[in-house]
């Protein structure tokens, strides 16, 4: 009795024929997810806010995959509905959603602006809930789907000067478990990736600060900060059939950072 183990193949990791929505994937870490999915065989819809889509378009199309862009603000209900409608119109289905769009606003705690607090929760937490909720209606009909939320090392730890970021990223783990419970019976898996400290454009100020860079580096068992490429294998795994029995969890891709004192 081998319980089907002979059926397993490396095709389980392929995204051939799949359609993925990745929010904010025109730059930064999302750009890496987009290229990873394209290399694995998926076509894409990228909801984006800023105009810089040329690079991701070129990289995805170089892999022979299709990408559709839709500009707007994920905190707006009408835009979120438009994302779902556009994906169905262009591709007829939604196999994968990656809630990647995010912002950080840093300020002293005592005078932390209300506007910062509200806006970070709106993008990093509430938009994740509402877009996933909308996409889940389609995935339920399909009886299949993968939702991947983007957490952070700050899903498990805290830092100064960024209260709503910490709250939102902790909340993303709660959303991931909630959606797992609500949608598991429809063959929809909801998981998260929690990246650690990565050398990216948005992190330039902190990664160029040698004292801070070294402080963090000394806590990373891998002995180095990460880069966008480090996340690409994990996102493909969580989007693929290979992870069909993984549900409600977050994979920390942080070189071991959050395991240390
Ligand atoms: N860079 C890191 O080290 C790091 C570490 C842990 C987690 N993260 C998370 O990874 C995700 C991507 O971060 P990044 O570093 O690539 O940042 P980034 O700023 O390069 O990318 C964020 C993307 O989200 C988009 N976006 C922001 N607000 C939006 C809105 N209201 N509507 C639509 N799109 C919006 C931006 O335009 C951009 O395309 C975020 O959720 C972030 O919190 C990043």
C-alpha cells in the first residue's frame, strides 16, 4: 500500500496554465514573485498604484507569459471588485492571489500621526481581508484556489516607530488562519510568507546604515540579509499543487532571524 506516492512528480511545482493576481508586483519583492510565477508557467494580472510597469512587463513577457495591468488603490472597494471582474474577463478564472501591496510609515510613538495609523491598517490589513473575501467567492465556485498573504518578521516581533505595521502584520497571520478555516473545505489553501530583512530599494535607508545593518546581521543565522530572489521558491511552492495540504500557516523566509534571541 503506497497511498499514491508514486503519483508525485516535479510537475506538482509547476504553475502551467494557472492565473495569478499579485498586488503591487510592479516593483520590489512583488516583482520577484511575478517573475517566479512567469517562469513557473502562470499568466498574471497585476493591480498596481504607480506607473512603473515597464520592467515587470518585459521580464514576464520574456518568459512567454501574459500580463494584464490594472491601476488603482487596493483600499477602494470599487477597485477591488474591478480587479476580480477584470481577471475573469481577461482569463476566465483566478487560481492564485498574492496580497503583496504594502506600506510602512515610521514616526515617533508619542506623536504618531493618526493618518499614518489608519492608512497602514487600510493597506496592509483591511485591503488584504476585503480583496481575499472578494476573490474567495470566485475560488469557491471553482472549488480551488491559493491565497498567499505577505507578513513580515514583524508578524512575530515588534519594533519602535511603526505601531500599525506591527499590528497589521500580526493581523495578516490571523487573517491567514481565518481564511484557512473558512475556505479549507472548498479546496482553497491560504498561507503566508513572512520575509525577514531584505536588501531592497524601500529598505535602502536602513540597509545602508552600517550600525543597524550589522545589528540585524548578527542576529541572522544565515549570516546575511536576504534579497528578493530568496523568496521566489517559497512563493511558487505555496501557489502550487505541491503545497495542497499546507493550510493556514506562514513560512518565515528570514535566514532564521525570528528564531533567535
Ligand atoms: N522589503 C522588505 O524587506 C520586506 C520585509 C517584510 C515584508 N515586506 C512586505 O512585502 C510587501 C512588498 O514590499 P516591498 O518591500 O516590495 O515594497 P515596495 O514599496 O517596493 O512595494 C509595495 C507595492 O505595493 C504598492 N502599493 C502600496 N500601497 C498601495 C495601494 N493602496 N494600492 C495599490 N498598491 C499599493 C506599491 O505601489 C508597490 O508597488 C509589503 O507587504 C511589505 O510589507 C517587505
